[in-house]
């Protein structure tokens, strides 16, 4: 190994923003030298910078290895060598002070018990403490100042002047990162609604006012971009701030929410556009990741519908839990290819297998399950577009009911431990074929659970922001096309949650441990669809009614004004997880349900829509087809 390689490996650990960071071994070497220097220098000062008597000097030399060993051990225990000098903070300085004080106290005690300090003046320990603090802290602070010398720079022609909103911890870290980074953004001012922060400076950037001054400052200071550093802001605060940004007619970006900044830092790389979820506002999900990891780590997991919006996000969450293998089943070739490639890159050697298959193909599904022998199955494959499915009863029932039965029976046959059905709020008192088919899927799982070794769990939730077929992508496309945005009814409401939140709660439900359980995700308060449309129009920078109008088109077949999360006979009880509720299951007749499923297979093969409808209405008596009733 040549000298350059040795230095790079041991002295230079990584490079950040063009600056090298010293490794741990050089830090220990430096600190050891400082300990020895402070020990001898303390004697020299004790004897007034004169000659140290040989009896004391000899004793000092004998004790030196003990002094170095104790101090370095104390330093390592307190984590001092792990602190990066380049980013020395008050926390690091505190750790240095603690290590010095504890080190001196321990060495003094050892020497006292050794020879009652017969040749060690007491004042040496006090002098060494002061010297060692200076010797250890000085180089660290100087290196921090040396690297921070480039914090302030002159703007170039390519530099954009930016206004930072938020003068808290996130704002301070963002300002610091902006000043260190390549000269793309130049922070020229801060705003914050906290009167106590106005007039202060962060790294030389002044807090000039509240958020209501954004439009004025944008023109006065020639601001090119606004950066929101408000990771802990609630939905109302975000809506107000965004409204001021819109009035300034300046592009703006935001840092993620506080629960999304996992490492606790705020950098330019984290900046993104303000999302709809920022304005709707949901409390962060609290999960028991230990129990989830214990239930899924090292397991073989099958995800049906793995190429869909829910299935693919579920797979992204599963990668974090180190399963033995993820098997994706989907009949959409491109989506399956895309997510399998993404998982292979994220998984760092994780075994990912993508299989093209139709869940209604009983031979194929049985072959896959017997070959793979999964431990856990997440059944996310389903048709879900209400108006489209309303007039295609055969395809709806065949995929959502018969397909569920095929996958569920294959799970039992292969000895699967847990089967999780992804259901919907539309299965409660359904008025659509899609909702009725999902309720039948729930009933099939309950029936099969009664005499099997596989534990069946159903997770029921409402609309997922941004999922395929939801109103959000539709509204976004209509806004991009210049409108109008079409809403079926001004009073229509729906429950919404984010894709990540839904999938994480599915994982939590999978390890909750209740047989035949129907878990209902606490979706919070329902959102008016017309309010959602208005928020999206404003977020895109348009005026409602002037730039883009909203048209009300009337309810479509199978749609309800309000969705429900549970039936009247399904009393809810809380679980230990805040957003996960347990619905008391309704009893089902296993024989009748499975016989009905077999009749459905025959009816689907014969394209007998009337028989299919009769079986659905028989097994789901609460199903109300409003269109047929009106006819």
C-alpha cells in the first residue's frame, strides 16, 4: 500500500462540499500527543517555567502511559473521536470537556491510591485540565473556522437570490448549506412570523419581517426563488404561507415534513415542490417498526398487483425490512419491470423476482405459490375504477372475487403464515359493483380463515393521494390542460391518506396478530372533493373561476356522496396503534360463501351476467345498485 492510499484510507474518510474530513485514527493520535504535551507542560508551569526537579520529572514519565491510556479510554467511551472536526458543534465541545474532566479525576484517583501522590504536585491536575481543554478544543475550532471561511461569497451572474421562510433550526441549517454549496442560490433575507426572531441574523442573513411581507420583498430585493424551511408547520400554516408565495408570483420550494427528514438535517438536496399533502395536513404515523421488522425480516413475501400504485409502494417499504425474498405478481408487463428494477437497485442484493401472471389463472398461481412457499402474502391486485367497472360485472367479479379466492387458496395450500387483503371503504354498504366485489373478497377471506393454518387479515381504507385512478392525477391533468376541473357534486366527500402512510399501516396490520381481523385505518376527517380541487388549482398558481373554473357534472353510476369506513354491525375498538382500528367482524356462512364462489366461476365462464348479479346480491345483501333501483 502506497502512502497516498494509506492517507486516503486512514486520514481522509470522505469528501463533502469539496472539503475533506479527518478520520478517527489521526484524531486519536492527535489527542494522545496533546495529552502528553499538557502533562509535561503542567509540570513546567507548576515550577514557574524553570527546571523541573528530577524526582518529579521521573515520576511524570512513569505515569505518562497511564495518563494517556485513561484519557483516551474516557474519550472513546464518550464518543469524542467520532465527532467530525469539520462540523464541530456545541455537542462535540461538551463531550471534550466531559472527557477531560473525567480523565483527570480518574488519573488523580489512581495516582493517589498508588503512592499518595508523593511526587505529583496537586496543582498539576488543575493546570493540566485547563491546558488539555485548550489543546483539544483549539484545533477543532480552528479547523471549523478555516472551512467556514468560504461561507460568504460574492454572487455571480448565474446565482439566484433566494428568500428563506422560517428562521428556526431548519432555516439555520438550510442557510448554512446554501452558503457552502456551489453558487446557485444566494440567501439575501429571511422571514418568520415569530416577532422574537425578526431583526436577528443567521450566518449574516437578516430576518426582515413576517410571511405577509413576502410579496413586497420579492419585488424589492429581486428575489428569484422562495425556499420554505418549515418542516414542522401544520396544514393551516402551510396554506397561509403558500398563499403569500403565490401573491409574489415567484417559484417556491419546500423542505420535507419533519417526520420525513430522517437524519435531522436540512440541505438543498431535500428541497422539493410543495405537495398537496402539505396543505391537507395529516399527523405523522407512529409505527412499531420493531414488531414489523420482527414479523417480516428474513421472510419470503409475495405481493400481488406488485406493479400497481399500492403494490409498488408496499414493496418499497418492504425493502427496508430486509426480507429474504420479494416475489411480485402482476399482469402488467411494463409496471412489473419498472418496480422490479427499482427494488433491485434499492435492495442492495435483495432477491427480487417479478412474475407475469393473472391472479385468476388458478394453475399459474398454484404453481407459483407451491414453488415459492411464501411466508406472507399481500393481496393488492384488484380492479378499482368505480364508473368503469359498474357496467362490466363479469370482469369486476372475476378479478376481485374469484381472483382473491384463487390467491387465498394457493396461500393455504403452500403453508403461508399470513394473508393480507387490501380492501376499501367502498366495501361498506356498497352502492357500486366495485365496492360489492371487495366486500365479497372480505367475506371469502373470512370463510377460508375458519379452518386453515393461514391467518387472514383485511385492511380497509379510503382514497390514497396520487394512486392510479384517484382524483388527484385527474385534477392535475385537467389543470395542466387549462381546465375545467370536473367535480361530480359540490357536497361529495372522501377520506384521504398518503401512499406511504397507507402502506406502512398495512405492514403494521400484517403483524398485529388477530385472526379474521378487519383493520380500519383511521383516515381522519373526510375532505370535500370541491375543496381539494380548489387547493390544487391554487397550488398550481391559478385563480379559481378566472384562470380555471370548476364544473359540477353530477354523480356517476355507483358513486356515493359520502363513504363509510365500517358497517353498523362492525363496532370499532382501538388498538395500540393510533391510526389502526379493529372492526368487529360479521359472521359468515363458510359453506354458503364457498358454494357461491364456485357458482361465480361457472357464471363467469358462461358470461351469465344476471346469475353473477344474483349471487353478488345474495352474498352481499346490503349492496344497493342505485341506478337499477331508479330504473
